C-alpha cells in the first residue's frame, strides 16, 4: 500500500515562495495528484496568493481503493516509474476535462512515493514524479539516502522536486537548486510528443501512438475505435470497453487527423485531443481518412464503429458512385485481415438502428459483427455535448 501518513508541514522559505509566485504568474493550469509524499508541495502552492491561477484540482488518493479508482485499476506496483507516469497522465486528462471550452495550457503533475514512516521499511526510500503536458512528458526518479533525514526532511525533498517539476513544465527558468544530499540520486528523462505530431502533419509518418504510460509507439493496435473525439465522452469509452470484452483484446483509440469533410487538424490540436486519453488508454493519431487506407496502416485490426459508419462503408457513393470500387475496398479489407464490430446508433429522428438492418453485400457478411444493444447503447453524441458546453460557456460569460 503506497500512501503514507501525513507529516508536519515545514515553514516556507523565500526561495520556495518566489518559485511558487513565478509558477502562479505563468500561464499553465494543473491538476495535482500525489500519494505517499507531496503534501508539503500542495500546502506551499496554496500558501502563496494566486493559487487559483495554477491549480484546477488537487487529489490525494490516500487509500489503495482511492488510488486504484483514480488510476483506473490496480497497478503492478504502487511506487514505480510507470505508476507515476500514468498518474500524471490521468491528472492531465482530468485537467483537459475541467478546462472544457477554455484555452489554458495544461499540466498533469503527479508523485508516488515511499518515505520514512512509523514502521521500518526494508526497501528503498524513493519517489517517482512526473509532469505531463500535451506536448511532452518529463519523468523524475528520486532515490533518497536511507537514514539521512527524518520524515519531514524526506517530505521536504520530494515536495521540492514536485515544485521544480511544475515550474519546469510551466516554463519557469530560474529555479533554486534541489536540496540533494551526497547519498541521494536523481535521474530524469523526457518523452517529446510534439515532434511525432509534426512528422505526422508533414506526412513523414502515417501514424503514431501514445501508450497509457506515455511511451510513443508505432506498433499497430489489435483493435481500434476511430473518431474526432471532440470531446471524448462516456459513449466512446463505454463502447471501447464493451468491444474489448467481446474481443478479449484491448481496444485503442485513433484520432482521425485527416477527414474528407473537415480541414486537417493542426499538430497542437492533435496533441490537445490526445491528452484526453493520457494515463489510461492507448491513443493513436493517423492520416488515413478511409477504412481501406486504415487497413493498410493497421492490418488485421478490428475496427469498432457505429451503425452510421458501417452504413457508409457499404455505400457506393463514398467510392465515387462505384459499386465495383466499394467491393474492391471490402476485398482489400478482407485480404488484410480487417473486420468491423458494429454498435447501434440513434438517428436524428430518434430511431435506434442496428447492424441487421443493413443490406450487406453478398459474400461480405463475415466482415461485420454486431454489438447487441443489450450490451451497449449510448444515445448522446459529441455534437450534443459540444452544444451543451458552448451554451454553458455563453451563460457563464453573460453572468460575468
């Protein structure tokens, strides 16, 4: 169990106060999540006027159940680099949700640690801190010299690292040196997402993915759900979870960067939308606008779609009016080992439609499999959610 008991908060010195003031004066807003240590960093952030310009939310998942719920499942280890990265991702995704229609830069800041407590510990005293922004992930691994400090001293060092990580992610250049001792060790690494997005924008790569722990990947997923995810909502995640249970395999998400009916998404918009998945889901961004082109990128993958999308796949008008073109596309999909898992959808007239209603081309029926409504149904669309958010934003602006 990773959470440790609260500790006495040390008085803030001038260097820390000045650093926090610089953080408050910088544009980013953050969600803070810490377990095992880091409470002093939170107290210090709140102790300097202007904290509302920095903190969107602070979370201390104290028990294992709270930790598991925040992370979306129990980790293999509560205090590990992967867990710290995923915590920061979940914090960033939460920040993206809380930001709604606004345009602030965002940071997910997290710490998982094991430090001095009221019982002997056989293992190392250590902390894993991560700061995740849409453009990059910065990870820190701190090993503390055992026996060199009391609990307050170890808490102070971990909290200083948290503030330094937030300051670095916020673009604060002048930062005091961390109070490391001769027996401590600190390493850091960075994963840059922005270059991958730029290469995608320039057609230098056809797709890239970001795994739940922030690692970049170019390995094709086994199954994926494509969309614009503007915004990601419970219908998307619920459909992916249902499909994963049916397939016995994880379902990744794919952001469609190129769409026949919309302008190409710029790199910063791609990274912003991908941040909604951080810490919990594998998310890809790809340049293939049609499913036959996606099949070339992701051979063998199962495409999880709604009824309306499946209907378009078999309509000749989406192939230049050519039935032969449509059949050739289905042939290629079959050759590459791809198929469709199809959920029902509610139309604009309030009628719910499922796969058996479609007149599938003879000989291609096995390319399509239905997800029964009894297993999954979600009737709220991204368009409706955007309209609601905009109405709320307009109402808030009018109140001001």
